[in-house]
């Protein structure tokens, strides 16, 4: 007879406790422990507690690259490393309404049109609702097989019949449930048990499975963190509700890089791939306005140009406000400290606001120089040259450190019509200026002096015009 165990599982982190208590000792959250029972049946053909023998293989042997199947969506293939690997399981998470289901139904339709069997299992919507979305996206002619089902055992039994699908989409894993676990769908135990069953099926059959995951209010993937360790890749679909741009990132990828991004634009006909995201992010620039600088960044192997906007305004508060959107607040605090300590820029009596235009999120330290230039430009009311790009890392001593892949950044800037670049002095040795006129800076103080002089010239010219 199978042994039934009772435990209290934290719905926030998945930690187990033998008795109920108000606060989870693992994550510190209150009122998240829920009593759950788990069945532990013995496997087919074995006695409880009795293991089976399996063959061990040597480490040396012939290795082959994992065969990939392109999804038909170039930006999705870029993030996954070239396509879906046979038997792989991907977890895609994002905010509600960001476009996860839209992207996956488009990928499923592209696979079906290429002659592969694609199955879309929805646990949140009825078949008629999925068909309605496909009709709006113009995908009704694609031979995608649909089903509205939440039982993992029924799904595995159905997909095991006939030709094995090349792509299976489960939307979403939080709605799935398995008979092996005694708890409600969406709980930590059910999500873990359902994911285990689907991963076993993927490894056994060779089908690629994409699991859609919900996120919590702080942006973390809902459910136990162990699911992220179980799957082969974790994809994050990001975007601001007020912008039409969507960014697909790989948080984890066993078969490819984790620093590539895919850029999409949400339109009335679904998600459109953006082949040149730099041109899109810079399409509505504020030319001639102080406090704006163009940063030449890198996302994986793709150079990306975005506009950094800064506003420095006098404050009436005892503690000045520091607000950041799209950049690390800790890096802003460091840049402000360096400006005050080594450049004589006093910002203690000013509120500072920094924004990365277009809803993009920058993670590399190469944006330090562009952010500092935008801040000083706003403070001095001195517009920066509209045809210049900035990149470089600011050290705590005020020196400008070199960054990787400078020639690729400059080449992308030249392609978009920029003629000047403000870069670290160490970039001289790398060569390949891309046809741009490069201004090499060794310290942040020299850049601040140049921007301040430009602001003084502009003020003097304005005063002369008023006197005349």
C-alpha cells in the first residue's frame, strides 16, 4: 500500500515544514504554508523501496551537437541559440497581457507551416478563444492542433499516440494537475509534480515543450524555484504596458547563450519582429534637448543604440529624490558620487531622474559614461551633440575604463548616421573607429569640463543675443 505523507508547503518558496506556522522560516513570508498530501506510489514492476539496475556508460565517447529545429521566428531562434533542441523543455514567463500566448501561437503556426506537428494545450482558455486569437493574427490556415485540457496524465496519453509532436506548448503550467499529488492546481506541489511528468515525457519522446509560467507581483516566476532548475531554458518576456516594444531574454539556457535578446513590436496583427531595434528605439529622439545622450550598448552579439534621458531639478525636500527607470539604481548612485567627489559637480540639492527611452532595460556598466553625460548636460542646460554616441565604464577614481566590443558599437553607430563618438582613451589600441570622429576621454572630469564649457558658450551667446 502506498504511503501517504502530510506536510505544510510554502506557496512562495516551496519549503516544507512538518507543522503549520504563521511565518515560513525559509523565505520569511507570512501565511503562505498550506497543508498538502503527496502520494508516493511505487513504479511499474517494482516493489516499494526496491530500485532497478541501469547501465553505466564511460565518459569518453562520440559526442554530437544537439540537433536544432528552427522555430520560424528569427528573434525567438536568436534567444534560444538557433532553435529548439529535441527533448528540451523551456519555461517562458512574463507579466499578464505581455504577449506570451501570442508569441507562442505564432511560433506554433510557423512550425506547422514548415511541415512539423505542433500542439497547443491551453489550460486557461477554451479552444474557441484560441481560435479567435489565431483568426485575428491571420493564422487559421496553420495546421496547429489545439486542446483545452489540464490533466497531465490525459495530455501525455494523448500526445503519445501517433506521430510525436515536434513542439508542444503548455499554457500554463500553473493550471496543470496530476493524479499523483493531492493538492489544488497552482500549488507548489502540483506545479512541481506536473512539470516533472511533462519533462519525463519530453526526454522520452524527443518533443520540445514550452511551459508558460506566471509571475508574481515582484517579477519572480510563480511556483517553486526548483522548476527553473529542472527545465533546460528559462525565457523572460519583458515590456512596459505603455510601450509597444517587447524584449525576450534568456535567463538560463543549457544549449545556448544567455546574453542575447529578441526584440518584438506589438501590433494589431500580433508580434512583429524588429530586425533593427536601434533604429526603432531612436525613432522619436528629442534632438537639441539638454539631458539626453545616445548610448551604444551590446546585448549579446547585437549592438543596440538607445537614448538615455536625465533630468536634474532643484529640490525642496530634505532628502533629494533619485528615480531610475531601465537602469540599475546602484550604478546611478555610484556615478553621482564620482561626479561630486572627483568632478566638483554638486548634486546634493537636486532631484535626479534617469530614464532609458523605449522601455529598454540596460544591464552593462558601459552605460556609465552616457548616463554621466546626460546628467551633466541637464544640470548645465547644455545640449549634447545630436550626432554623438557615448559608451565607457566609470571607475570610482573617476577614470574611464574600456569596454568590450568597441568596434561593433562604433560600426552600428556609423550605420545609423552618427558621426562622432565619445569613448575611453584605451579604445585607441583597438582600432576600427567605424568611420566616426572619436573623442577619447581618460577621466570623467575632462568630459564634465567640455560639457560645462558648451553650456557656458550657449548661455553667453543667448545673453549677447538679448543685449543686441
